[in-house]
């Protein structure tokens, strides 16, 4: 009997149905609350042709999607996306019937090789904390954990509304605000900041693509005092059947003054008014103060995602050698153990 070989190629629109089938099978356990964002994946992959056209016109690569095949059957996927100085690996999954055959390793090797050929010095991936086989795979390929992002959740409800502490204001800003991105960069802990690098101005073609990809609502606010931005609050949801996600980043000297409690409490009420059942708050696990606030507001820990990075190009002697790695808001699982 002829045994088909495993091969890797670029994604084609005809692969969409099969990719969604693998996604439903791969993420059912890891995301019992949030679920597999099928509509988001559909929208992104349906626009893949447009993305490729934009890349040809601009001579810049910002997104690649790969599929792994056995014969003519797609059995795995992985993506590579550039955001600012960093390259993120996402949508890593292998059909449960084809795991433990080294296919995830082959996909990861190909993605890392292509990233390096495109000028990437490092790649970043996020892996669910208890997905030990995938973490072991990443470590065996040179990835190192550099941060842990905690996700807390609870049912939405109406709590007593709160006002921001005296002098503070929330001002709605553009989702691509450069100043806001700089604040988020500065609010990271030192290791994370060095790994992710500086945010770059968002190119017009990514702004254009995001308008096509956007579903539901995504908003960004600056936390200000004396007309100075001291933090950034964001929230988003894709549909009323999906969770309401929020995150807040504050300069150290403005933490613990009641801003976090106010924003989270009001987010619970906003999500409730919209008919959204769950609120999910994400933050670096080192932010113990925010964890205490979530626990006081009856949130439960949902899961922890480990940010893992791999250096592709050695730094020059005059440069600091830094750990590196991260997935975008794509929830990475790389569902294979070999």
C-alpha cells in the first residue's frame, strides 16, 4: 500500500472548510468558554487573496497561512503574522487523527525558516499553560518562555456604577493610535518589552485589512490625567454569543488608585447591557494587584497562556541578547505532541 508523504504549501480558499473542521476538533477542550472563533477565521481566510494582492503591491509581507497535507488531505495549519518589530506564529493545529507524527514540528520549522528569510530575528508564540506536549515541542526547537498572560472570567451583570478617581478621564481614541501603542509598550515588564520590541506605525494596508476583518465592536480609550495619557483601556467582542474581552495597561504610579476596579466594573455592566454572557480580563501574571482586584470582583482564573520566543538570528556583540516570542489575539494551541 502506498503511504502518502506530508507536504506543506500556502493556504488556498478551497481549504477553508477543512481548516474550520480541524479547528472545531482542535480547540474544543482548550476554549470551553470562548470557543473556536469560526466566523473570525472564515472572514480572515476569505480575505487571504486580498492580503496577498496588497503584499504584492507593497512588496511587504505581513501575513502568511500554511497548510500541511497528507496526500490531498489537509491535516494541519499554521500562520505567520508581522506586527511592528515582531513576528507571531498562530493558528497552529493538527487534526487529532494525525498527531504524534511530527507534523507540527515540520510546520513550525517551515514557518521559522520563512520568517528568517523575511528578515525576522525572532518569532513569538503563545501556548496554553497545561498543553505540556506543545510546550515541550517548542522548547525542543529553542523557544523560551518569557511571560505568562492570565485570563480571568465571570458572568456579566450590573454592579453599582463607579466613577474614575478625581482628575482621571477616559477618552476614546483611534484603534491605531501611535501614542497609545507607546504607552502599552512602556507598561510591559522589562523582559516582555524587550521581547516584543517597539510598536511601529500601522501601515495603511493593515488598517485597510482590519476594517474588512472587524466584526462586533472594538474600542480603545486613553486613561488621562492633566491631559496626559497614563494608560490604555481596550475592549472588544465579535458577537453576542462570544465573550467580551477587556485589558487595561497603566503606568506603575497610577496602579492601585481605583482605575482598574472602575473600568472592570463598568465593563461588566456594558457587556450585560449588550446581552453578552461572559467578560474576560487578560493581564501579565506579574500584575498581582490586578489579579487581587479580579478575585475581589468574583472572577475565576480561566487559563494562562505562556508567551514563548525563539531567536532566529544571533544579535551582534554590541547588542543585548534577549529572549523573544508571542501570538497575536489568535489563540495558539499547536495541537500536536511531536
